[in-house]
C-alpha cells in the first residue's frame, strides 16, 4: 500500500505498515511468526492488528487464549472475505503501527489479495529442499502481484525451525544464496518454546526464543519495515 508521499520532509508518516506473512506451503510457521511478532510488538508498546484470512482460524484461536490473559490488546480481524481484505487492512493501518496478515497455505486464492494489500511480505521457509522450492514459488507470486499492482512490494525469506550448526542448514543457506532472494539475517530455531506458545496463547518465553523474536523485530526496524517507535510515543514526545 503506498505510503503517504505528501508527508512533510522529516516527519514520520503516522500511517502503520502492513506485513503479509505468506508461503504456499502449510506448516512452515506463518501463524507462529504472526503470534510471536504481534505478541511481542504489543508488549513493547506498538499498536498491533492481525488480519487472519486462513479459514482454519489458527491465529484467531491463539488470540482468544492470548486475550484471556489480560495482556496488551492485539486487534483481530477474522474471516475477512476476499473482497474486503484490502479495505480492512487499509483501515486498520490508519489506527495501528503494524498490521500483520496471517494467510493460508497452498491453493488459497485470497493470498494474492493479502500480498496486494501489503507493504512488505515475509516468506517463512523451513530448510528442506521442498520447502525452499515452495519459497521460490512464493517469491514468484509476490513479484507477479507487484507487477499487477504496478508498485514494488519488498519481500524477505525467513528461515524457521532451523537447527544451528547442521549441514542441512548450511546447504539451505547456500541454496538461498544461489536463488539470490533477499532473506532476513535472523533465523528462528526449532524450539519447544515456539511450539508451546502456539497452544498456550502466550508469547514465546525462554531466552533463546524471545531473544530471536527481539532480534527479528530489531532487524525489521533496521531495514525500515517497522517504525522504530510506536506512533503514540512519537506524538507524546513532540
Ligand atoms: N520455530 C519453531 N520451533 C518449533 N515449533 C515451531 C516453530 N515454528 C512453528 N512451529 C510449530 O510448527 C507447527 C506449524 O506452524 P504454524 O505456524 O501453524 O505453520 P503455518 O501457519 O505456516 O501452517 C505448529 O505446531 C507450530 O507451533
Ligand atoms: Mg497458519
């Protein structure tokens, strides 16, 4: 979605950003990444919304548990019909710092709408050869959507469930380098804390898991995808 180019130089556009988490393959960690990112961003003061367009409503189930715990609220839009995806994300971006879209895997046509509604796309992948092929397929979809929308849509591959120090990881990294697709430096390890948080409604606990999510957020700030401060904080400071 185009950022407001009419904003005066030096002023931050207070409109939020939209990140779609997409992969044609199921089970690579899209929902887990939406849970961890939304939970942690809310915890550190960002206004966050998640649009759940996966008919299985996995994120929405996690969100119900999350919301029972009296934590910082995360706005949820679920069961959004295809035709309303753009309108919904656009309007949520007016009122939130970050809007995440959790998508379904293979065959879901609404993914194209979710990509078309995004400023940025995160493509999670695991390390198997098949997963990497699927990630490349998703890159093709993002590029096609960008052409159709006649604008750039920046994307990054995010390696999930990695086993550090293994040959399979080294192989995946060299394969991704060969494909020349941009990837996030931060990788998420295969950790019980991520798995547990999916059904407990929690944000991943434990130094390793929460440290990786913090590093992921820092990197997203560094590459300019996420504002370095919530809009509310910025307004209070000025
Ligand atoms: N980094 C991780 N470490 C351990 N388990 C993970 C990790 N990422 C995802 N999982 C688990 O893998 C399963 C599939 O992840 P999920 O986020 O539902 O995938 P998707 O949304 O892409 O279908 C879930 O049980 C989730 O808890
Ligand atoms: Mg999912």
